[in-house]
């Protein structure tokens, strides 16, 4: 009787957030980032100390790879420059990054992945949203028509970004000497926090 009976649960849903300092191994983040210092290859990006934007880009790609149909995003736990850029910044740093706002419609229309975004500081997503819901004293109100009408008075986000392309997923660990360093593969599950394949640790603490 408290509203939970109206909640729909999607087992494939992924909470998308930035994770400063996370480890990334061979993830194609070029859909969002394709120009990093040192000319790092963003089609197979690896780092032991990811930034907020590179970590969130990797989390999107890993979500696609895992077969998600829904991203759950909170503005407060996201990298601001990954989510959206104003027109001036986009012009100055043009063609180096494609923020999430420039890909969110393609994710839905080409891959069938919806996004639910909780936002309080930027109205940029009003232009691309299908539905806008305002929470007022814990009660939801559908304000889509008003938001769209008001948004029409402001220029939408525009950017010259590369064509949308589904990244290549070739990262599944295979039992081989290249992975394990020996003919034997030892797998250890460490609660809900991590999986250890020989000496290779997969940290799962931020997977909700």
C-alpha cells in the first residue's frame, strides 16, 4: 500500500555511474571518447586509474555488452562532462568527446536501451526525453508537455559527433595460457565483491 506494488522491475537494468580510479581492461569507449592524452587507443582502452568520464563511458559499454535494456542514472553520481556539455564548451573541444546526451536516442532507437535519468541542475535532456516527470513533495507529476513547450524556447544540444556504431565485444576470458599463465585455471568467488581468475581480479563492488 506504499506504492511499491506499482514498481516494475527489469532484471537487466543497470545502474550507471562514474567510478573514479576503477580498473578498465580492453573496453571500446570510442563511442564517447576518442582523443585522450598520449594518443591512448580508445577502441581497446585499459587503465588502472580511470577518470570519472572514462569510467562512466566504460560502464555504458559494459552494460551494452551484458545485454541491458535499461540504464538507471542519477545526476549526482555521474561525471558532468560525460553527461552533457554546453554549446560553448562543445565548440571549443569539438570532435574529442561525444557526451551521453548525444547518444541517448541512438541507444534507444538502435539498441532498444532505455534511460531513466534523475536530474536537478540541467534541462538539456528535456529536448530528447520521451517523458518528463517532476517529483514534488514525493509525488510524481507528468510535466512532459510543459517541459517540451518551455524547452522549445532554448536551443537544443547540438554537436558534431561520429556516427553511432556498436562496439566490438571480444573480452570474454577464455581458459588459455594467455589468461592464466598455466594450463590450469583456478576460479574463486569472493562473496559478492569480486571474482578471482588465477591472479586476475574482477571487482564487482560497484555493481548494484
